[in-house]
């Protein structure tokens, strides 16, 4: 049988996800109407022989308590637990720390997934690929545009065998447009390699300095400390996918992740999405509207829109490329484009909240050498008065906007 580990990080990490992460940890932020991490669980629930999922991070235990209850009823055949690191242990330190839990019951292999991605998760295909070689790890890879590649872990693979020949995390110069997606399938024998990696780190410490062996030395990085040596000893393989893949780093990148999952559901699970109906609003493309939301029939919604519980959308409203979070109210004839609208926010009538379309893989647009915000984000409980225009702004929670703003961070 198989297990899976989802790495969720902790509260100090998601700074680029502000202001949204001020009110909800990134793993629980809703995209396409469900928390980021539940899309991972949905994919894992389709893997035969996989019954146990360990969510590892350094958030307080209570952060995931309610989510775990909900997940238990949504995925009854998965046993899902949260394991807390006593401090940030890096992307492999937690795996090593909890190795007894992972190895309990003698799983054959285990998946490791970064939480901050949106992906079609071709897990069964990875398992097939893993059977065909003698390495310890199959990693999911994808091609990205050449000029963006150095933002990621880059790899060079033998195209015939898929053996990874080089692995470099965020290289300074171009080495490859094939990158790591943050999804791995490991043999349990990899724990021996982790032990070696930890010993190597200890040796370096002893040789180079008089530092005491402190708790922070339990940190281990999956990419640099483990995958790189695995590739050097030819034990690392890649499965390349052409299906959509996105990172969820900045708050604005949630819009692209939303599109990835909505489009996937339009193909695989269309019943979950909102259908056009004679008395309902005009729906364009893939749209998710929570059953408790009220949307006026004269509104026009989509494509790429998720509308959360208890949202109220007034007459003649236009919404496109947007996530509208719980209990938001949008007044008559307002327009919301390329934006995330935070919980309980109130948008007046004839108002406009607007960002710019997102570029590929969410690389921030540069304007005169200055990073310009492409998606407009309103934090929790923001009020936008009638007839104002908010364009390319980040608005912190509880602000009341009485006039129009353009390209500003409103604190
Ligand atoms: P950058 O943030 O640009 O460095 O990108 P990255 O893709 O290299 O991200 P990083 O390696 O920081 O995180 C990858 C995944 O691991 C994310 O899902 C994080 O939440 C998670 N993660 C990062 N650090 C830790 C950690 O110390 N413990 C745990 N459990 N998870 C972590």
C-alpha cells in the first residue's frame, strides 16, 4: 500500500500571500470553492491502495482541526492526520523527524506533495513510471517558458530513460526549461539517503566551525540536501506532465490556480460547477457558485469565477477572473475583474474593482522597473463606496475606501 505526505509549511512562511493569509492559512484558502489542500486530497483519494495522508507543518494543531473533520466526511476512506513540527524543519526535515509514522504499516512507497501548487496530479501515471526504473524517487516535472525557468528547481534529464542527470534549485543561469512541480513518489529506502544527508551536514558543521549541534540543525531541504545527491548517484527519475500546473505563492496567484481547477472540473466533474439556467444569471465558462450565494439573474458571471457561501450579488453586476470570499456583498451594476474580494467585504453600486490579466506562471509584471500589482486584492471586511474605482491595488483588512485608487498598497 501507499501513503502520502503533504507539506504545508507554517504561519511565518506565507508572507507573499498577504493580506489573505492574515485571516486564513494558505493551505486552507479556497480556490475553485474548496481549500487549496483539499484538491490534493481529492487527487490522492483516487489512488488505489492509498489510505493514509499525513499533513506535516508547523502551524498550531487547532488550525487544521475543523478542516480535518470536514475532510474525514468528504474522503471517508482516507485516514488523514496533521503532524506538527516543533519548529520549521525544512522541506525534508519533517519527513525524517516523522519517519516512524511514515514507515508504520510498511508502505511500499509514499508520495510527498508541496501544498502551494495547483495541478492535475497525475499520480497513477507517476506510479506506473516509478515501476519502470530502479531509482528511489520519481518526481513530477513540467516545462515552463525558458525565461521563467530559473525561478524553480531545474532539471536536466536523459530523454530516453527519464533519469535525472542534474538538479539545480533556482539556478543563476539557464540550465533547462524542465522544472520540478513539487510532487514526488519515494521508495521507503530513501530514509537511508536522508540519514546520509544529515550526517553530511553534521560533518560540514564539525569541520567548518565550532558551532554546537543545535536543534536548528535538524533542518533538511528536500531539494538541495536530498534530490541533488540522489541525482548525482543516478537514483532520481522524472515523469514529465503536459497537464496544467501552477504555483500558489502570491495572493494574486490564487486566480490562476482557481482557473486551473475550474477548467479541470469542467472536463472531469462538471456537475460541481454552476450551469446556465433560464431564470439564473448569465454564466460564461467554468464558474463555481456556492449554493447559499444569491446572484441576481441579471448578473453576468465568468469565466474563472468562484463565489463563496452567503455572497450577495446585485443587479447587472459583472464578475470575471475573480474569487469572491464568504459573505461579500456586491451592489447594483458593479464590476469585478481580476480580483480577490476578502470575507465580508462590501462593494457599493456602480463601483469597479479591477486588476490586470495575469501573465504566465504569475511572474510579476514590471513597469518602469517597479513591480506592479497585477491582481487587485481586498482583505477581509473592506468597504468600497458607490461609484469608486479601485485598480491594481492591495487593500489591507478593515479599510473603508471612499475615493478611487490606482496602483497602491492601502494600509
Ligand atoms: P520559494 O518559496 O520561492 O523558496 O519556493 P519553493 O517552491 O522552493 O518553496 P518552499 O521550498 O519554501 O516550500 C515548498 C513547500 O514546502 C510548500 O508547500 C511549503 O508550505 C512547504 N514547506 C516549506 N518549508 C517547510 C517546513 O519547514 N516544514 C514543512 N512541513 N513544510 C515546509
